[in-house]
């Protein structure tokens, strides 16, 4: 016979989960799905930060020069750019250099370049590295004003595209999480309500013999928490597992795409965030179904 | 121990169940509450353990004014009161010992001596050896003994019983009343609502008769009928 209060609480919690296996499973499942989406948002967030770092490091402004100008004019532009504030490094790439690079890149596929013949269609360019990424838009604007500059390209554009893509996917996964999270709360609440109904008689006796409200609702809240945490464990495992698979696949197939390896620390952080969310979902779910009862 | 002052109870449906009842029950008394069906006996009992609140008047039990008592104080008040019903109100998925221990465990009185106290109470109510039986393996009389054991395990100041022998044969009823009387001898104040005419007549205790919500008789050593 269990005679301790803790034994009573745990025993009742276990029983109530076991007796409602199906709705417990459903509760865990929806919570897991909600938390899985939270995990996805979390991972996207991590990767965005990481990609920004990578992109910023590689950020280079490509200044394409008018094809009609002379080498002297090119040199003048080169000097003008070099004199700009915040410029760390400037490299001049002549038309010939550019062709050389292209040939290098397509070394195995020489046929691609055969059509080019003697004509070199590539423009000469100047490549600029900045001390600080934040100065890029300003510098780009200034460079565009220099006569003889045909076009300016920089990866910050890619970065901002990346950012908006990230924001959208994050919003989608967070929105999905919110919706599925609400469903999870409702499903848990329903599951607990079933248990409360099944235990009306027992609750009446508890009140009769002088059990406090806290003790009466304790097992129900605990049931909600356990369901939420179990859901969290499944959701987190799913998210972490899937992510590891994605990382290894990407690193194999698209090795140049920057993607963050999930370290143990981040996995632990993620687990903490997800499990606490699971607890919150569980507590909300159970309190909703107990609220009416609590007021009696 | 118990005082009712001008107590009226009107249920939601507009039924006047008790009509300006005044009574006083002192510590250690044994009181029968009798009266025809629908007279208000159960209502009176329910007011005493604060299952219901009076519509008017004052109910004071074991030093607590139940009309003004706060919600969170109710559990602590209930621990001073044992209640027994006609339908036993046992938990059918728990053994005899677990049913009795339940009252201790869920009030946080758990401890090493729970098992000792429960076993002792089991022998007091005459169920020695049946501690591991489930309620549906017991007779009605035995089930009521379990309910009484549960009501008494916390040594309550007051034992309330609402038709405790309503489902039992006369011989078993007598045994149950002997048990309740025993608790009274040890100092517990007892209030029993009952239709058990022969027992009321044989025990010669204080009898309060209610009719249509009013106290119509209060005899020191009374009988079921006037
Ligand atoms: N919850 C309730 N809501 C409305 N009316 C009620 C309620 N409980 C009792 N009543 C009414 O109050 C009156 C007194 O009922 P009560 O149960 O106190 O009678 P009683 O003396 O215990 O009767 P019995 O001997 O049949 O148990 C009855 O008319 C009954 O219908
Ligand atoms: Mg009644």
C-alpha cells in the first residue's frame, strides 16, 4: 500500500495516463508536433545567425567596369575606390584575369568555352572588401556614382534575401507551432477532462474527508505536465534527429551551403526550451479543464 | 459543538427545505434526527459539514461559523468531521485498507504510522483479516464498517451519519449503531439522521424530529414517535 503523499500523486498520475491510453497518446502526439515545429523554428533561427556570419565574412563588393574604357581609366577607378573610407582590400581583375578564372572554374568542361573564341565578353572588375559589413550599402552607393562603373553587385543582397527567406520560414513554423500548440492544449485539456469526469466520485470523497483543492487537482496538473513533457521529448527527438539527417545530407550533396552542426550544447538548449514549453502546454491544458471545477 | 440559529435553507428550485431551525448540540451528545421523507434531515446534515450553506441564519460547528467560512478553510474544517452515508461512498478499485488510509493520505497525514493506524481501526470496526478485500467482496454491513472506519480514522470531533443503515437488515443495522455508539462513548459527538424506528426506540438518545423543514420535537431521551 502506498502511504505517502508523493506516492499517491505519482500513482494517480500514472493511473490516469494509463487508463486513458488513447487520449494520452493523442495529447502527446499533438504536443510533440507543436514542439517539433518550435524546434524547427529554433533551428532556422540558429542557422540564420550562422549564415549571416558566413556571408558577412565572404562579403565582397563586385564593381564591374565599362568595357569601353582604357586601362588607365580602370586604374583611376581602382584608386578612387581604394581611397574610400572603410575599404579594407581592393583587387583589380582585368578582362584577361576574369577569363582565366572562368577557364579555371570550367577546367573539365573546356567545350563550354570553345564558343567564346577570341572574343572576351567578360568585363574588367574591381573587388572590394570592407572592414565592416554595415558600411556596404553606403559604399556601394558611392561607387555607383563613379563614372565608368557599369554595375555593382554585392552579397549583402543575398544576405537580405536570405534574411527575408529566413523570416518567412520562421514565421511559418512559429505560426504553425502556435496553431498546433493551441490544438495540443485543447487535446490535453480534453484528455484531463475525461479523467476528471471518470473520477467525480473519488473527488467527492476527497472533498468529504478534507483534501485541499491543491491536492485534488495535483494529479491532474501533473498528468498534464507529464503529457506535455513526453510530447516535448518526442518532438525534440524528432526535430534533432531530422536536423542531424538534413545536416549530413547537405554536407554530402551541397558542401558549399553553410549549415550549422548541432552541437551538444545547442541540442541541450533546444531541449530545455522545448521541454519547458511542453510543461507550459501541459499546465495550461490541465488548468483549463480544471478551472470550472476549481470555482465550485 | 453545534449551533443553528434561525437557519433556513431554500434550494435553487425555490424549495424551502429548512424553515428557521434553532438547535444546540453539546460536545459528546448522541442525537437522532427523525422525520418523514422530504422533511429536511439530509439538508440539515449537509449544512453541518458545509456541503450546503444556509440561505439565512447561522450555523456554527466545532467553533467555525460555516456561513462566513472561506473556501480554502473548508478542507481543514472537514478533517474535524467524519461523515457516513447510506450508500457508503467507498472507492471500489481500492482495498479496505486503502479506502481507510485514503482519508489520511489525501489530507497529508501520511507517515510511517499510517499502516499501524489503519490496521488498528480495521480491528476496531470488526473487519480484522479483511484488509485486502475489495468493497464488492464485502456485505453491505461490512462496507458500512469500512466507511465508518474511514470517517473515524482522523479522530473527528463530530460524526455525522445520513441514514447509515438505510440499505441494511435490522440485525446488521443494530451492529452498525453499536459501532457508532462506541465512537460516541470515546467522546465523538454524533448526529444521525435515520428511519430506523426500532433502533431509535431501543437506544433512547436525544431525538430531534423535523417536519416540513421545522423542528417539531426535541426529546432528551426520546423515541421514534412522540
Ligand atoms: N439539491 C436540491 N435541490 C432542490 N431541492 C432539494 C435538493 N435537495 C433536497 N431538496 C428538497 O428539499 C427537501 C428536503 O430534502 P431532504 O433531502 O433534506 O429530505 P430528507 O428529510 O433527507 O428526506 P429522506 O428521508 O427521503 O432522505 C425536499 O423537498 C427535497 O426535494
Ligand atoms: Mg435524506
